[in-house]
């Protein structure tokens, strides 16, 4: 079992039921239920403290990467009407050049 880490601003612990958690006012809050903003806040509160066990920071970074990958995958893709290229933003068609920005 990991040691509880606290630096006066944040307390991290390993709960037998929830696993790695942030200690909140309501009790332990699991890392895997944190939002991207909450993970960034916890990482900033840890502030690269060398006494923080690596398992905590690695787990937070893992969950952060999973959330960012999920957000990137859920972004809608648009198919260009003129050339068929998939893009995240609509492209402009230039009638004078008879092409879009992808061609």
C-alpha cells in the first residue's frame, strides 16, 4: 500500500475500495473520476514535489492522457465538399482557382 502524500495543499492516498484518490472534503475521490481540469489542478498542487511517490504522478498523467486522447477522438470531422479530405474545420473553396485549400 502506498504511503499517504500531503504537502499542505493536497492529500493523495490509496484507498482499499477506490484505489488512488485525492482526499476531498467529502472523502476520497478516485483519480479515474477526475476531469481534465481537476487533474491539472492536482498536478499543479503537487508542484513537482520529489517526495510525492511516483505512482501518484504516473497515475494522474495516465488518466490525463486518456482524457485528452478521448477528447481528440470525439472531435467531429468534416469532409471537404470539393476534394473529400477529412478535416476538423471547414475549408474555404476558391472559385477563382477552382480548388479548395487542400488541393
